[in-house]
C-alpha cells in the first residue's frame, strides 16, 4: 500500500489506521482493543488539558493530533467488527450539532450565550428517554472534582441550588464544624467528602472550574517545592534535616522568586 499523498487530509489518517490494522499490518496495533486503549485515551485527554493550561499552541496542536488518533483508532476497531465506522461517528456529531443549534440552522432565536446554553439543555432533556435522570449522562469515571461540578450544574438547571452565594459559604462553615466533630474514620471520610462537595459548589457559583483550579494549585506547589530543593542543593543543605521554620522561610523565598 502506497503512502497517502496529502497528510493534511483526514482521510489520510483513516487510511493509515486501516493499514496498521490490516492482516499484514503492525503487530502492536492489531493487538489493541477498545479496552486496552482506555488508559491511552485518558492519558491523551490529560495531556491535551495540560497544553491548554500552559497556553502552548504548538503543544496543543500536537496533543489534539494524538487525541484524534485515539478516536480514529477506536473507530477502526469498531468498523472491523461491524459496530460502526468513522463515517457514523462524524454523521452522529454533525446531526447532533445541527439539532442543538436551531438558532443557526433553524428558526429559533437566541440573543446571547446564556440563552444558547439554556436551549441546549432543553434539547438534551427532550432527547432523554422518559424517566431518565438528568444526571445519567454525566460520566461517573470523570475525576471526582469535575464530576461533582457537573452534577451540581445539572441540578442547578432545574432550580435545585442555593439562592445566594453567601448561603454556600455558611454551609462550608457548617461542614468544617461537622468534620471536627466526626469520631470514626468512616464519619471523617463522609464529612470530608461533604466539605469538598461544598467547596466545589462555591467554585461553581464563582465561575471557577474546580478541576482546573486544583491542577493549577498542584502545579504551583510542584514549582515551589522543587525550587526549594534546588536552593538546598546550591547551599549544601539537607531538606529533610531543616526545621519547620527554616522550611517555611525557604517556601516564602520560592514563592517570592517564582512570582516575580
């Protein structure tokens, strides 16, 4: 089989995977299944998010390619078993986009982004089978913070939400008190979970994506701590032998240096 002539065309990627999965194709690619590729797909999603967080357009371009590769890979596996093919995937998403944008492709009206979002959710509600929970379509395997924010957002769309942001702050104070009063390990875990859930609720009310905010906090901690390690190495100090006050001083030095 000859190489695709125009590598910028989507059809080239599809044909490459057909070749890789062919009887005389790549042994590794031929061995893969939907199940074996699960971790690869998840990893590529996280790497794409990292590129977005870093605002690195070159890296984002590369990671989107890797993510697209996973989609085509799964579609090729499905095509071989007669489940569906990449054409079905594309037709499905095109149909959904047209249906959920009646203000563009139909006669409906939407004055702003908020109305678009409201109409989108109404159309999704109409598409659900009778008796199906509005939370059912939220993937349970999402990271816990992201899942929490997603189900809270869904509940809020039908009015199940705090009236004022200050009410959620008061709830946070209540949850901290209950955590302090917890006796057993199980009670502590439950109360800590409630505390996290309330924090996510506060983030949602403030327009903050909890998952992204925690990733950024983790990133800052990583940068500051590794800088502390570098300072110790330059100064001939043993990080594990320092007192808490000395560690705090290094931490503040790292913060100051990295924030400048």
